[in-house]
């Protein structure tokens, strides 16, 4: 079919020393050719934080990431919204 995008399977290898890091602050910086997302941890009652991770995305990949994140949050976490009503 014309215009159809084929999805291909990609195997991601997780390093044995990889670990998840907790973050509670993010900053997004946008330029014409990249979207930079910085993840940081700020201790309670502190005015400074520590950069935990930083990723750079092309605008196309940033849009795809935004759509995937939005869909995932809506699918899995909308129950938290009904608890508050």
C-alpha cells in the first residue's frame, strides 16, 4: 500500500550495570534541529539539583516520542484522574 510505513523489530541490549534513576525535574530546550530533554533530581528544600540524564532528539523523533508518551499515560494512568473527582 502506498504511504504505509513498515515497522521493523529492533532488539535493545540492556547493559548489566544499567539502573533506573529517579528524577523529579525536567527541562526541555528546543532549537530548529533538535529537542534536548534534561532530567534532574532536586532534593527537598534545596535550590540546586543534579543532572541525571540528558537526551537529544530530532524534531521528528521528539514528535513520535511525545505521541507515544501521551498515549501510554492516557492508557495506563487515567485511573488517577478519576480518583480525584
